[in-house]
C-alpha cells in the first residue's frame, strides 16, 4: 500500500511501531525536529497516538498536517468525509487537498490527552473495557460479546458535568445510560452516535441518553447505525465549546476506540488545530 502512495509521487519516511504508544513517541520527536506532515497507516488507534505526539506542542508551535490511510478496524474519523477509504486518501495526497479540522483536549487528574473522534462515558465505555479485557482477540465477535456481557450487568451511573454555556446552572448529576462528546459522527467504523457532529465547526457535539431498560436498549441499539437514535425520547443533544466534570474518581472512558480509566476534569475544543488530508 505504501508503494502505491510513493508511486503517486509522495515522498515518505516510514517508521514502523512494535508497541503501544510508540507512534506517540516517534511523532513527538519528529515534530520537535521540524516535521509537519504525517500519514497515519492504520485505524483510529493509530491516529490517536499520532495526535498525542503532535499536541500539546502543536497548539503553539505550528499547525501540523495529518493524512489518514485507513487500514485499521474502524477508521471512523475519515467516514465524515468519504466512504472510499484508501482510494480517496491517495487522490487527496496527490492533490494536496486539505481541510482545517478541530481537535478536542481532555484534561484529567493525571494530565491531558487529545483526540479527533469521540469520548464516551457509561455503557459504550463499559463495553469497550470488557471487550478489551476479556474478548479482544475475538475481533468484531468479541465486541458483540462485550455488549451482551455489559447488557446483563447494565447499570446507570451519574457523571456530574456542566456545559460551558450553562455555568450558572446546576451540575447535571442525573444517572445516564451514556454520555458522548463528539468531534465526528462515527464510532466503531459504522455507528453514527452523533449524526449532527461536524469536525470543522469549532464545537463539541454532546449526546446524552437517559436510563433505559435492557429490552429497550436491545430494541434501540440498531438505530445507532443510522443516527436515528438521537430522535428517541431518552436522547438529548447540544453543541458546546467546553464541558466541565465533577467526578469523584476514575471511571471507564472510551476515547477514539481506546479503553482507559480516567478522572475527567474538562473537555475543550481546539478549533482548526489540524490540517487533515481529505
């Protein structure tokens, strides 16, 4: 695949990774040495590592450019722009076709991280944690097993939070099925969890689901693939530039397909922080 990129007239310096987070270290070093153009060869996890190698330095030291050669499992972010995948990326690289895109910064108790796609708390994050811990080697079937495992263990927790536009309002401390904070529409490759999200509008798309029973969740789950779940009476959404949290400790978090336990403090949009080759 990289030969096809080279044959299109694109000069590449290739770096292979052998461990988790290695791409972050390689990109951070390259950015400090002056490199500003990067190509992610993989999926959402690869681009997540690259973004966290570029930032926070890229906030003040020059906007970088990221191309996405979608060879991973989900490749969710690129679907906001095209469904043609690799072919589209190669054509965009040839044309040097760029779009300014936003990045979201998460501040948490241990530091900060950056992402392109989304962050979720609640049911999707719990599914990701169970899948990663017990069923990861099973691929897509493992994810389905994670869904049913967490469905049996279904719980609705409160994640106290407040949107920036409501600083004078009370914190939302109500239990929820999940909260999702989105820069793009898709997750998991095909689920359109935030159909109103736009990675170029300078806003975070906030989606919340009130508690729902197991049968209701099973019945509604397919609507996540069409985005029509957002019209359900249990769903609500808003657009915001910042979210503050008042958590009492670490919780399961799924960010750009990666499962973590973090004590979230705030989310902020960084408008037009990245050039994306699309």
